[in-house]
C-alpha cells in the first residue's frame, strides 16, 4: 500500500471513536499494541482482544476521554506517525496529555501501534 493509503487507514481507525467493528476490520490478527511504561495500564497487548482489554482497564479510571489528533505523518510504505493530545478528565479536572503513536501497516492491515505519551500528567489525573 502507498503512504497515502496507510495514512487513510490509520486516520479511519483514529476517527472511529473506539467502534469495535472498525477496530476488528482494520487490524491484523497478530496486532501488537505497545503502550509506554508508566502510562496508566501501560504495557504490551496482543490482538484485538488485547486492545479491548487495555481500554477496558483504562477507561474506568477517567470520567471522560477525548483524543485530538494534530497530524498524521507517513514514513515510507509501512509506518504512519500520529501526534496530538489525549484529553482525559477525572473529578472535574482535565489536562492535555501529549502523545505520539507509531503505526505499522502490513498487508493492508494495522499490525502494530507503539505509543509514547506524557505519563506524568496521565498518572497525576488518575491519582488526583
């Protein structure tokens, strides 16, 4: 696939709002979901079930969560970088959490996501 096609694939997932059907459609069976250590529920998750497990642990820690993508940047034919801010809120407090995600595309499917984010801000919100 071309860099533009890969970017469109990642954009579609990011704009899906956590729609399980879209996640299953766009990701490979052996998806590797790598969330930076220190981030709430950080770790490595495998497959779509692993992604659902991650979000099942993460979301109950916050009252709301929004993601604001600032840009998509393709690198070659297999990587797409996404930069932006997460906007979690808890107990009436919300702070922007800067992130970058590196997506790997293989055979027209999302095969991997590696995320780095401002873990200190996210943990401060979780811990009050």
